[in-house]
C-alpha cells in the first residue's frame, strides 16, 4: 500500500506539487489558481493513493449537511481537478472514476523525506558528593532555560485556534451574501450580536432589510424601518447592545445616510454631524468613528466634537476600534481594481499604514473583528477565488511571532464573521453562489429551465451557427465559453485573470466582442475569434469603456464610457463612441455626453442608450443626428432591440418591483411584458440577459444563497 500523503505537508505527482497544509497547488514551480472544494477532494484522494475513495466518504467528510447539493458539488470538483491537471475521464492519468463506487488517484505519489534529528540531554548527577563547578551551574541553568523555552514553544505550536462544530441558525437563504465579481464597494453587510440575537441584513426581492434571529436559531424576525430605498445595510452595534448603526436611504431617489436604530423597537433617527458610508462605536461607547467618502472622522456618540483624523486613498468600510480604544482598523477598497486591504491608524489618525497579515500578495484581507479583550483578531481573506475566516493571536504568552490560522475551509464561502459575546462561538454568514437561467416564451409567458447547472451571467447566440457563447462566473473569476445549446462541445475562449462582463458576437459569427478588464487596468473592448484564438484589444487603456454593440455590417463597434459609479468606472464624462474594427480609429457620436450602454438598431439607423444614472432611455437617429428622450423610469438595466426594430426591451427596477418592459420606438409608449418578481418564487431577483428573439428571450434569476451559522470556537 502506498504511504499516506496525509503524513506529509507536501506531496508530488508528475509535474505537480500539492501543499496540503496551505491548500496550494504548483505546476513546475508555478502556483495554480486552484482551491476550495476541488482542492479538498484532491487532498482526500492523495491521502490514500491507489485506493478507492467512495462518494459516501467524500460526502461525509466534506458535506455532512444534507442541504448541500452533494452530487453537483462533487461532480464540479472532480471536473475542476481534471481541468487543472490536464486529465480526462476517458483516459485518466491521475483521477480514475469507478462507476457506482467512487474515485481513485492512480498516479505515483512522492513525499519529500524528512529526517528528524533527536536531541539527547545529559543528566545531572545530583547525588554526586563532589560540588558542582561554576561551569556546571551555568550548563544546568542553560538546560533549564532551554527546557522552558521548548515547553513554551511546544504549547504555542501545538494548540491553535480551531472550529470544533457548527449549528445552522437560519434556513431562508436570504441573508445578504456575496456580490462578486463586480463588488468595487463594500457590499457585505455586517453581522452584530447582543448575546441573545444575531442582527443582519437580508435580501427580499433585491432589497436589503434588517432582521434578527436568536443565537440558538429559529424564525427570522424582520425589523422594518419604514423606508422605500433599495437597501438597509447593518454596519455596527453599540457596546451595550441597545442601538444598531445602519446605512439606509429613505427613498429610492435619496442618498444613503447613517441611521441609529433601537434594538428594542422604535423608529430610526439621525444624529447631527455623523454621516457617511460606515461607522462604529468605541469599546466604551463614548465615541464613534465614521467614514465619509475617503475621509475618516471621530465624534462623541451624541455628535459633538467632530474632527477629521485622516484622509485615505479610497472609500473606507468596516471600521473597528481596538478593545483598548488605541487603534482603528478598517477595510480600504481600491477604486480601480476592487481589491480590499486592511489598514490601521491610531485614534488621532497618526501612524496610518496598511496591514498584510498573511504576507501574501495574492490574498485580499478585509473585514476584521477583535475578540473580547483583544486577544485575537478575526478577519476575512479572499484567496484562490475563495473567502474564508482567519484568526491572528495578538495578545498572550508567546516567544515567537504569531501567524494567522485559517478557521473556515468548507465548501461554502465564509463571507462575514463576528465572535459571540462569550467568545465561545463564531457567528458566520456562509454562502454558495447559485443562479438559474430560464427561457421565457414571449407568447405564453411560460418559463423553462435553460442550461441547468451552468453558472452563466451572459449568453448570446452566435449568428449563422447552432452554437452559443456565454460568460461563466465563479467568485471573482470569469471565463468565456462557446458550446452547443445543449451544453456539449465546450470551447474556452478566455481565461483569468481577464475579468469579462459583457459579450457580443459579430453579425457574421466569426468574432466575439467583449467588455474585459485586466488587473489594475481599465475596462476595454477586446475581440476574440469565436472558434478560439488570440485576444486583441480594440480600445486603448486610457479610459474605461463598456458594453460593445456591432454595426449591422460588422465593420464597426459602438460602446460607451463607464460611469463613475460603476465598478472601476471612468473619471471623465461618459459618452458614446464608435471604433473601426479594421483600423481601431474612434469617433464620438454627436451629443452623446452623459450617455452610455448603447445598442445599434437592427437596420443601423437608430441607437438606444441610457443616461449616466440609468433613469432615461435616449434615442439617436443617424438621419437627423439628434437625440430624443424615449422614456424615463426609476432604473433601467441594459436595453436590447427586438429583431424588427419596432420595440426596445429593458429590465426596469424599483424598490419593490422588477419588470420586463418593452418600449415602442415610434412614440415611447411603455408596456409591461412581465412582472419578473412572479417568475420564480425561490429567486431574489431576475433580469433579462439576452436580446429578444422573435419568440423568446433568456432571463437570469439569482437564487438565495446565504445563511447564518454558529461555529464552536476553540481559542487557546
């Protein structure tokens, strides 16, 4: 029998090396983007190379909770393993499938040899009559000191923070979850507890609202604020548990403000001079730190004595005071690439500096919480496209620098975490990305499931073929694929780290235009052959641009500049431009300032576009070179032309309703096609993702995906 890989930190097979402790995979020394569930499955197979590992054992070890879709998760993990290893089910080199039995790792596995040097300590003859010389006293003292150091070191390395059990508190799937991959602002509302309740933000048909549940679990209890804005977001709780700090907008047209909400009931109230996107009380409850844009302020809890302490290079979120009120830590979101980092300063704003707790350039750290007394700092790490909660010991007996320890590493994404009042539990939000595609019959208004199991965010039919092209999204990674409509014959067209948001096949079906973004660069328009090939940038990196649409003859592409509120948006006034596919020369459409998201009509005469805040649809006529208002509403989402050019279809959202509308080009008359809220009762929100065909269009529905857990926490 092969030696168990679990006895070793690193194992090698072929050109690969897996570090089972850190969860990293290298190929010829190059780190691969591979983690989460697939790595966990691979680790279990590597524990017993050559032996069959049953599906039941994998379920028992990785997904003991029955609510998880084990078959789907396991199949996805095995497919990902084979993809990263260059393996196949038909001719396996590494992972063999045994039908109805399980899986077996069949490649030779090597483990680095580790020789441990023993240490022999000479004893001291205490019974000797001869008195000990000074040198022997020194040797004995050094021996005792060394033994003490060894004992302290042994204790510090053998006991580490860990999770020993878990209890699920909610079963609604409505706890506000991740908004990857385009969360350039902090969209993860906080959790808070007063000891008896856990407070959080839940999503009810695309609107965030406050709620709580008992720390022992039970029914969700809503806490309505009486507002009609889009989202009420929990930020913090006062040390005495009497008041919540909430970011909310009173109406859908009003800006968000900081509100103080009593936990015992009662209406929200504002406190003069305290406002911004986030804030938190000090440990004694006497002061509040809050962030307004890129500026940090400190004030008394009643709003008096407000003073600015620092200016930072972006928007600050998730502000927290240290238990001794000497430091403030917060999360800073880079406005260009969306990456989050932890920062720290003293309470007067001095000693402002970034933190890198893992010292890993590929890891994004954010959203920290101190345990009671400040012994541990808990924070979220997004690494290898997967978020987990880590712990760093900051106070206690230790002769060596502490290193962060990962607490969560299950199949779900650990989004938020806050320690319980007694420190025995870690209250977490665990989520799982889920969405569904539906084909909507425009005549019968009936839905049918489309490409089940595909994590597609944009789907387009390739003209002149029986193939489609779509964007696959997992966490912050996206890939563009081509396949047949039944999902067969898949061909990958793009790969990370390119982030892709919109795609548009050319009229002849030979090229795919896409809106893409490389790390630390602006959004650009790229072209890739629909049959696979090299990627070509069509626009420069000087300005962030978006949303390509082809001219009917395929010679030009029209696009808009990204508004400043969009993730990685422009810093200049948006406008609509046209670029030549052949020469890359660009010209601006007359009068298109403050417009974006254009769509060329099927006959090439008209253009439909949205204003910068997506509340108006504007119509351009190439014959008259004039723009006219077509219609207005509370908020539109990427309009599309009907094939005849007679109508424009668009998703319109408000604080309590999302509708699929069609607008007549001739006179701007609106007609509701369907209340998208009635399509799928288990979905949070649905929206149109493809141009309508004569009889159908595709709708994507986000499925609720977040729930609260109480994890048993062992902090030595």
